[in-house]
């Protein structure tokens, strides 16, 4: 009897890729993929248990875009128009190079390799039109890459060195000194209509900084230090917004927020004042040892500033952690007190508590989530309210204990604001294919139907994932009516 290899194992069912992608040969920089349809979620047995009286009929379809993405630590995700056609493309990079994925009108995807190296970063990268030619360039740590343009279905390669060294977008150094950041985002901190770059590295040679981008980006950028915190936490995907209501953009990193105050004279454009945020529990700052499942870092790995309860004050949404035991919570902005300080109220959306038992050992109480290092906030259901979406990580150390170790995509639908300012959420399972594409995932309408979709990948693939430990790109299409 002939044995048939299992190409893809989803929900215990062995699937074969009926239309296999054209995989890259060594040195090839353009690869075309026909994505594999992995099914629609939630299933009947995954409907929200409570409250379900006014929950939306949520529906999402998982597509395996790239079933054999280059291995190694993978990060550097962003959405921008790199090809100049008015559509957003997905940028992702890591140990084996930097890539751009474009979704074609027929649903297929094309992968372009723009650099063979990782770049000077740990995780972060952003994209912005720095040269004014209408094309997004790439900022990776303290380096930026010039987009050479796009023609005849392929990015241009104007550099003579390309023939010898492979496809390399031209690189420029922003500033000498700081190492590779964990997070980068863009925001107009000075209020002049131009974007500045925020940079965060959890060590003394990095810290929380912002960079003024000169008119000529090939010149050295002006570097300003906000603070030198050394806690592994999150500035991305959008830890910037007006928190105190004065019209200026403030910054949040999970366990602290920094108030943007104008500074007069020649002392510089901004004075920053740091404020502590109410943490998810009373654990110390930094790494934790001796915890079940290696719960790891505290105070969050993803941060978004948004008015989630629609009361006119920007709140802060946080998810963590890099290891099993993730939590989702939001910090309600109660407005300023008489002294002008912002008051906060913490609300837990999901995730168990981490407490010491009678023997002094750390234990989880309540529901245990996998590690969460990706989050989006937006109206995914069309009800006009901001929802929260996360995907648990594929990484072995971030998976929940067996037999519930399959990483899930989860949508917490924002149903209503209660009388006390809290939010009533309904939980929906939006992906359950044993592929945890939850590291630095990004969300936008990639299909043009007006609904927010999700695209992501792991930091490092789990050894027991549906692809037998291979790396991948997963697209979660929003079909909610």
C-alpha cells in the first residue's frame, strides 16, 4: 500500500495542497503563491457562550499564503503602498532577508525579496514615503532603504551591484550608535504635519527615543531621548495618541505613558513627563523566573492608544506575553483630575491571573491563554465600535499546555459600554488551524470589500504546527456580513 505524506494537518484532518505554490529557487527574488483555503471559523461548536443575544454573526476564512517562508526569527511587519498602485502591500523581514507580499486581484500572492540581510533591528520596522516619489520606503532600526520603483511586474534593480550581490535596495544610515530596536512606530509628535519616528529598545543603549526626519532623509536624523526604560514591553503597533486631551500626541509603552508638553525657547520642541500606568497585577518589572510555563515578561508586549469605550478619552489597550499565559486588558482613561493627572481604571478582557499559592509557587488561576505578541484594534464587525483581535503565537514556549495547545485567532467583539464605563465583549474564534500567526500581525482591508482583514506570521514556528514546524504566512480574511 502506497503511503501518502501529509502536507498539511488542520483540525486533525490531513490535507494536501491541491495547487502547490511555485517555491523559490536559491537566489530567486520573486515567488508566486496560490493560497490554500484552510476553512471558515467560528465553527458551530465555537460560537460565543455569553453574552450571545446581540453578538454579530462573525465569519473569517484562513488562507495559507506561504507554506515554507524562510526560517529564523521573523519580524519587521508593516503595511504600505510599495508598488505605487494605490494598494497596501505586506512587509515582513527576519534572519533570512526582507520581503514584500502583494495580493493580486485573483486572490494569489506574490513574494518579492528586497534585501538578503536582516537589517539593524530586533523586531521593529516601519514604512513611509521619505523621498516624495509616491512610493513607500522602509525604515529598519537606524537604517532606511530607498524604494527603487516598480515596473513590468517586478521591483526595479538600479544598482550595478545587484548582478553580483543579489537584489539590494539602497540603504542609508539614520544615525550611528543605538542598536536594533524592539519596536518602531510613526507619529506626528511636533504637530507640524510631518511624521516622526518613535523607537524603543529595552536596554541602556537604546531606550525610548524619537527621531526628526530631515527634508533630505539621506542626511543624519536628529535623535531625542524620551526615557531609558529597560523593561521588555511594547510601543507597537500604535502606542501613540492624545492621552491627556491637550491636542498633542503622547506615547505609551504598556506600563508607562509619557506626556508631550511644549517647551519654550531653544530648549527643544518637546518636554516629556513620564507617568506610571496600572499594571495587570503587582508583579515586579522585568523578567520572571520559576513560573509555570515560563510566563516570562510582564507589563505587555503590544500597546494601542484608542478610545475603545467611545467616551471622548483615548484609552490604552495592552496584550502580553511572549510566553504561555497571555492576557488582554484595557486601561480606561477617566479624564484628568484637579491636578491635571490622568486617572485610570483597569479592565481585564481575557487571561487568567498569576498568583502565588500557599507553598509560595507561581500558579495560573482561571483561563490560560497562549503567548500574545500581536494585536489589532478596529471595527471588525461593522457595528461602529472598536473590537480587539489577537492571535496566539506558534512558538513552542508560547503555546498553551496540551491538549489545548492549538494557537487560536480570537476576536473580542465590543458590544456595549456598561453604566460603569466597562465594555461588554463577546469572544469569537476566528482561526483554528494550528498555525499561530500572532507575532506582530497587521490588519487592513486587503480584499477591497470594506472589512478589516488580518495577516501575520510567527516569530518562530512551533515544532508541532500544521506544517510540521515550517515557517509560514497566514491571511485571515474577514467575511462578516
